[in-house]
C-alpha cells in the first residue's frame, strides 16, 4: 500500500482487520482509524518525519492496533518518526517483537499536543511495547505514559485473542 498522509484507514467501529506480509508506506498518521487491526510480518516505511499510527480506539474496546514481527524502515529524509499519536482518547497501539529502525524518535510516542484534548489523551491512551529490537527500540527515553509489557502481558496478545470477537473469527484457520 503506497501513499502519503492517511495511507491506510482502518475504518469501522467494532470491525476487525488482519494484515499479513504487507508493505505499507506513508507520511503523517498513515495507519489510522478505530478498528481492531493486527499487522503481522509487515514492512512499514515512513517517507518523512511524522507519525506511523493515529489510533482512535473506542472506550471499552479491548484492542486497537497491534503490530507483530514488523519491520519499521524509512526514507533517508526521515529522522524523527513517532510510533504513534492518539487521534482520540482511549487510543491503543502495541508493537511486539518488531524491528524498529533508527528513525524512531527516542520518546516513541507523541501526545498530539496541538489538539485541545491532548492532556486527556495521555491519561487514557494505551501505548505499549514488548521485545522490540533495532536502534529505535531503546526504551529509556520513552514517554512516561507509555508502557513496556511483561512477558505474561505479551502472552495475552495473539491473533486469535485479538480478532476472535464473539464469533471466534480466526483468520489463521488454526484450531
């Protein structure tokens, strides 16, 4: 998926989406929306200094965007890229065992300070990481309102658990 700003709109409250082995590139908030979405083994390329995600997860929604084993790369001009910023309060984005390139800004996440609701968003956003590698995975300067998952918490993130819903949808077809 090639684009600039708003490349992939994960649209639809209460929808579930699964992206596997995809190549997605863009600029500002190029993966955004309110759906529960899993990105597995994807290459995510930032074309400029910007934000990879802008989740607008609804209150009470268990999961937002979850990235498993993804590789975040950038164009040579991109030197300051954030993993995400909350489009709405209660935004949820998690990166697990992904390779974060050197373009990822040490703070990791941005509060979207230009928005009048930014202080509320930092209180309700759920931005987490577990087991990431690469130059952009250093956590010592991450924003205080993000979190590092424990191994037990990370075990709660599987494609089946995230996308299962009430109908137990299993996009992998594994029993």
